[in-house]
């Protein structure tokens, strides 16, 4: 293995950090980038409506699980929308929020009544295309996309970075263990499991989850907080698909995420370059294991992965109510382009 040049690495991280600050200015109140991502292909005239009395119909509870609907004025500081699960409001709703997972590939699960004039259908999906594909029957039906992708109409990431008003002192919680991984969807042929099988030859990894070490929900973060590193291995690799594995399991437990997912440059559009370790930075799993052992022995180098916390705060994942209110916020734009998505099945890949 080629020797790791830490001097060059530190310089690169420093320069990348400056670039990150420049391109990732954040709206502190709304938790979204000030520089909005480009919009997908759309067309049609503009419709204007006052910012009041918008009604959003939740066609289903996401994953069939009821959740608390909170006021958007409290969550986002915007005028409240009327958000309801009652389908009797269909003919009067300004928008219908349709959760992709709950369609189960069945067009009959979509609203079957004629769509009221100017009503917008919002396609809501936080799962990857690998997990839940998008069928062609969804083309030319929706007006707005609401996903984790930055080029969505309503950008709804799993998490985001908030710029702190002033620099903070950083105190890293004590760590007594090295590497953890919490996983329930165990597929032996998946890239992440194959990588783990190679990594464990050189490094002890404590695995939590189904048929593994127990990880009670009320002890989730407290358990992971004992570890220096967390394997934030995504179950599929797609642009911007950076999930709670980073935002919750790693960042909220103050473990350094070791990521397997989209390329490093995609991660750096969301999180600081010195906040994570990417498996692609190493020629082999053995090379990664050697580097983690080296960081374990060198406190100064390990702590360098927390310097970003002096000026940034990770936020997310957020409750469902926050996501519903992001849809409310989008509807309240003074000018809303009424548009259709002709090729949703091709766009979301």
C-alpha cells in the first residue's frame, strides 16, 4: 500500500473546507441551501395565489404510520397550511402529497377522482431508486417532486449543516471502543456486506441490529457514542443519497462516519470534507483498516475530524411534520409554476 501523506491530506482538507464554506451557505431558519439547486424539466403558465389558507392532503401516512401534524409557523416560521389526512378534502385541496412507497407499484392507489383545477400533486420519496423503482405509470401525473435530491422542486434532505453564529469550543466525548455498524438489511451479495467481510480481517467491527448485538431504540445513540468510528454504509449508491446513517448514527453520536455511498465529491456538497472518511480514499479494505488503527493511536489526528464542529452544527433527520411543512413552504411561493413531470421514471434513477 502506498504510504499515506498526512501533510498533503491536511492541506487538501483545509483548502476543501474553505471551498465548502463558500458553496454551502445555509439558511439558518429553514435548513436549506440559499443557493437553490436547478429545477427538473417542466413547463406551463404561472399561477398566483395569496400566502394563506393552503390545504395539503396527505394521501396516506408515510409507511402507514400515523404521526403528529405540527404548525408550520412553529417549525419553519411561515404561515400555517391546513394539513389533513381526510380524503373528503380532496376536491378542495391545493395539493395532494403522495408518498411513493405507499403506492406499491399500483396505479389504483393514486387518487381516482378527476383532479380539481390548479391542484398540484406532489411526489414524495426519500427511498433510493434501487429500493423502490419508479414505474412509467407515474409519468405525466405529478407537478412537483419532493425528495433527497438537490435538483428536486422541494429539496428534502436527510440532514443539513447549520452555520453557527459564532465559533464554538469543541469537546469530544470520551471514546472507549473503535468501530460500530448498525445494520438490519443484511444482503450477503451487497457491496457493503462484501466490503465488511474483507474489512473484518484487519479490524474488529461491532455489529448491531437484527440477529446481532442488541440496540434498543432508547439506547441507540448512547451505545454508538462509545465508538470512535461508525460504518455509514448506504444500502445503495445514488447521487445525494446520504441518509440517517451519517446524520443520526454517526454525527449525533459523535463518531466519525466511514462512508460507502456516492463519490466523495457528492458527499462534500453536503458535509465538510474533513468530517468523514470515504472508503474510496483507500486502495483496499486493509488500507482503510490501517488508517483507522493509525488514527486510534494518534489523538491529534483523530480530533482533526471534529474541527468543523466549531462553526457548523449538523441537523436532521427531521420528523414527518417538518417535511410536510416544506411542502407548505413551497406552495406559499408568490409565483408558482404549474408544471408537469413527463419522465419521472427516467429522472429518478
